C-alpha cells in the first residue's frame, strides 16, 4: 500500500503532494512506536539549531480510500546531511494505530 499526503505549508505557495511507501512492504510488519518517542523527538527539536512547524493536512489517501488527518502524525525532516525525509504514523485503530 502506498500513501499519498496532500498538505499545505506556510513556505510553499501551492498544495504539496507527497507519496510514501508503506513500511510493511519493506519489513513485513509495523513497528510499535511509543508516546515516549514523540516526547523525546519534541524535546530534541526544541534545542538550539532545531525548529519545528505545523503544516495543515488536507488529505491522507491509501488504497484509494481517504482518511481523516487527525488520525495521523506526519514528520517532515532534514537530517544533519541535508537529506529530506518524511514519516507518516497512523493513529487510526482500523490501520493498527492506538487512536
């Protein structure tokens, strides 16, 4: 399953469409990610030389089905080598999330 994320940011004049591969296709399972991961992530981002911003979700589409944006956490980041990456976490119970 591939995911399509349509979002709007303050730094881009138009909507952005990002297509993501399902991690299940690579690892044959989904990792369990705890709330501590997200708390640690926020704590690390709030340090010097890091920043975060909120972007407005418009749609999440998987297998032709549309999902509510509030059922997802979307991380858009650049690492220390200036590599851009995106991670989409499901909170949707029907997709294995914990709500």
